[in-house]
């Protein structure tokens, strides 16, 4: 007989989560974005986890933590009612439905907050994930992060739209 894998869970962000989420953030950038961003861009992006603002942003947003057997394996945050600010999954957990579970939950919460559509500034690495979920590209952006230019794409999805 096959062994049943544990099911991931969701819980709200707690202040004590910051170090673990920073580790997930940096591992995700380091291991998953190399095809789309240079090493210098990745290093500048990862440095954001060392800033106190990283934890403040997680606390200010509606941040959900995906857990497996109680340990965080990913997180996502909603700013206001209608903007996905962060989505990061530990590289060892990609392809396991963690990102989908997190975004499903944020889409429901955004709808509950009265949002008609949801936006995200998706990295080049995440753009395909969001496109498969029905998000459409609206605008290409270039942002400065710790002295490096990084590109992303603002994407939008009408809530209640088919995936």
C-alpha cells in the first residue's frame, strides 16, 4: 500500500515567523529565478529579507502561511483588498500545489473584502503561474531594488472569472 502524504495547511502570519519566511524568500529567489534574473539582481532582491521592513510588510499585509506538518513551506500576502504583494514557496515544495492553495485563499479573501479584481506585480519567473490562473498582463515594469533594476509585469484577474 502507498503511503499517504501529509496535507498542507494554512494559518495566519505570526511575528515569530519572520526568520523562517525570510529563509523561504531567499531560497526561492536563489534557486528558482536564475533563468530570469542575473546573480546581481537575485542578490539585490534577496537582501530585502535582511531589512526590518520585510517583517513590517508581512505584518501590515494579510499574510497567510502554508504549512506541512506544522512547518512553514510557503507564504503569500494581500495588500489592501486587491493586490497580491508576495508569493513565495520553498524550492523543495514547488509543484506540490502550495502556491495554488495560497492564491486560492487570497482570491477568496479579496472577494470577501469586496474586490472585483486582483492585481499582482509578477516576477518573470511567476508570470506563467499567474497566467494559468487567468491573470492577464497589463503593464511591464522596471523597479530598482537595492541598486539593481528588476523587471516584473502587473497582471490582473477579474474575481469570479474562470481559470
